[in-house]
C-alpha cells in the first residue's frame, strides 16, 4: 500500500490566517441599508438594497422603488428587512426612513413579477410619529417568534417604542408598546444583560430591563449604568471572557475606536458594573458591526469597518482609506481577552448601516455584503490563501 502521507511530508500545505476576498460592485449609489433572503423562492439567497434588488446568481440590478434623497448625500432608507407581511409565501420588504415618520412595506409581486421593474406595490406599515431615526431593527421582542419593529433614534429625548403586528394580515396594522416615554440615543443592541434569561435593550444611555412577564404590556426599567457615545448599530452583547456575564462590544460611529465593556460583579441592588477596554483605534466611523465565523475555525469574530462618509465628511477620519476588518477574540489561561486583527478589505467597499454575512454560493465560506455611499458590494470569501513550502 502507498504511503498517503508521503507527498505531504515533502510538500506540506501551510494555511495562512489571512482570508482572501474578491470584491464585486452591484450598484453605485448612496444607499446604506440592505437585506439578504430568497426573494424568488428558488432556494438561493438574493440581496435587496434600497431601490434595487439583485437575484442570485446573475446579480443584475432591478429597480423596484424610488427613494427620496435628502441632505448632502443621504437617501431616505435607514433599514431594509425581509418579511412575509401579507402571508402569501413571498418575502416582502419593510423599509424605515431617516427623517420621515412613516415605515413602508413593498409587496413582492411573485416570481414572474420580479423580473419587471417597478412591479412592487407600496404600502404604509405604520405611522410612528417620530422622525429622528438612526436605524431600525426588526426582531422578536416578546418571544412569540414573530418580529416586532423597533427604531433607534439619535434624539435622546425620543421614546423607546416597540410596534407589534395586530394580526396575521398587514391590513390589521401594528400596535404601539411603550418601553419608555423618553430615553433613546445613538446606538442600540439586544441581549440578556442581567442573566435572567430575558433579552434586554442596550443603547447609548444604558439599558432597559425586560419584564419577566407581559413584556409588551408595561414600561421597562431603565438602568442608567453606563454611557456609550455615538455607539454602533448594533451594540453586540456577548460573553467574551467566559465568566457567565454578557459583555458589550461597540464601535464609535462618529470617531475612531472599537471597544468592549467588560461586565463585572453586579451590586446588591442589581446595578451592573462595567470596565472599559480598547480593542482598536485605527479605523474611524465604525457604525456597523456583526459577529460571525468567516474563517471556519469554530470561533466567531467581530466584523466591522469604516462607514464611508457616515456624516457627509464631517467625522474624524472621513478621508481615511476604506477598511473592513475582523477581530478574533482570544482568551488566555488567566482570563484576559485579546484580539487578533485581520484586515479583510481596503479601498473599495465601505459599510453603510448594515453588514451581512451569508453564504451566497453554497461553498461553505461566508461572504460579506455591505451597502454604503461607495456602493453596494459583495465580498466573495475565497477562504485562506495557501502556500506550498518545501
């Protein structure tokens, strides 16, 4: 029998830690929102970004709506989400707006209509009454497996609200549930802060403790235990050091800096205690952030990058080179956390408000999908570079 290890001993393959990405521009516009899902029910993941969608595998831009521009370089779209709003089996688009109070939804015309421009019907999902919308979230807030609408506002005096579908049909509208009559602010995330098994809301001015029962029938307790100025959307809630308490990971959306807040032993009255740590100070405007395993080592990493011209060039570092990077947490034997930084991309694809990491081609390696003022891009994950060493 041949020795199958013999060739490997002569020419071993050494896998470098660096991942290689091929960059594809889908469309150049100022859209900063996107979503990923199967629009045509063919089993492949497609992309929606603002005015256009892109069907896998051709990725041709098809326009289905028009979005109003405002300011120097913005468009009225601060969130795209895919959800079967009308219950017909097709994914529809839910879209929020930066400075308009109306939340819209666009009706998927079905597989045949998807190849025709402007075939989608526009509807109003809910009139919120509030216009200072930093970003929107669409997630299950009460545990019934049906997502609710939540808006993060840069106006700290705006209320924290949850909007819930009244029934299975969109025509039944949404009902308003008040978390707090006042208390919002730039940056938001979700996770169990106090370890009671219920998901809380974390934001710039602290966190809201979710009630154990009847979560959408009463106000939530506002715990003003920290301040995260101009924090990212989302703020990640993860236990980085394995002590059983969830920590916070956030980027500065207006300045340089990626940070984590280590949660320490709480006080007897339930007040949480935090220790601030710097992860990186080299990239500015880290507005979008996500958590996923791109290199398939079984350990998710922080994935973030520069939001290109986040505030029309007014932020520190606005003219710096575009960067997308990952930060791999490492836990030492003595419980200390460090991070291995890997620059994944420079120069072309900046982030907007969202970073998605689907496997678009089914090869097992997750891509990076980012919208932004440099255009909507796919970063195709080609896995680690390999080198033959004799």
